[in-house]
């Protein structure tokens, strides 16, 4: 799968996704830091990416009106290890068909 990680997502989640064999694009390497959320979602859609973000409220609203290939909202936890475990569990449980064109929480 192909993921785009929003600015607010810890880098170690990108390392996990890469280790699992997924393609990862970091938003900060693709768009300016001040890019609007609708531009981020449009970028993801144009490139066939699932967005990974911690920005729940804004992207839940946008997902209702903008086409997307899926959004994974990372819930902040006490440790990065817990966040990695939650993302890993979601990917294993949902698979590509469960992530694509859906909103999931990790």
C-alpha cells in the first residue's frame, strides 16, 4: 500500500510502514509545511495514497466532502511503541481492503 504521513505523525511510524513493505511519502518532503488540509487530501487522492494523520477533526470533516483513498487517524498514546503497535494491529486486522476508501483509527 501507499501511505502519505501528515506533518503531525511521528517519524517512527514511517519506519514501521517501510519495514512492512509499504511505500511511504512524508508530507514535509512533498508539500510546503503550510499546505491546507484540503490540498493534502487532494495530493493523497491524486497519488493513490492513504493518509495517516493525527489531525482527526479537520480530516473527518474533509473526508465527507472530498474524495479520498482512505484515512488512518493515529490516536496519541503514552509511548511511540504503543502507537506503532496500534498501527501494526490495524494494518494486520484490516488489510488493504479495510483501509482503502475507509476511515480507520489506530
